[in-house]
C-alpha cells in the first residue's frame, strides 16, 4: 500500500510542477508583448535635418538622444558622447 501512495505522490508532484511551469511561461509571454508595445519613441531628426524633427520611431540602444529627438547613432559609447557634446556646443559636425 505504501508503495502505491508514494508513486501517487510523485505523480501529483510532477503534475503540479508541470502546471506551474506552463502558467509561468504564459505569464512571461504576456509580459514580453507588453514590454515591446511600451518602447520609448523619439523624433528622428536625421530623417528631416532642415526642420529638426521627423517621424516618431522607437529608440534604439545605439541612438544619441537629446530631449525627445534622435540626433545620431553609433555603437561606440564614446562616439555617442562626442556627438551629444558637439550637438549641445553648437559646433558643426
């Protein structure tokens, strides 16, 4: 009798674990779609440099942002800092 009870307990434990994993995966998937929809946006000034604003686009990790405007893009953080310094100093590019 005890062997049957232990086997049943393992089976119930495994089923509960499986149910928790499925529930957690569903919650994770629901959260990931919400995060994508709330990505920050900014005006793409590179699309229309004469007026200083363009269409609103999602912000990329390599974008250089001043206020709510994307003024440049570079993967190197030091170059991004230099672009931002030159933008605020008034020097031409």
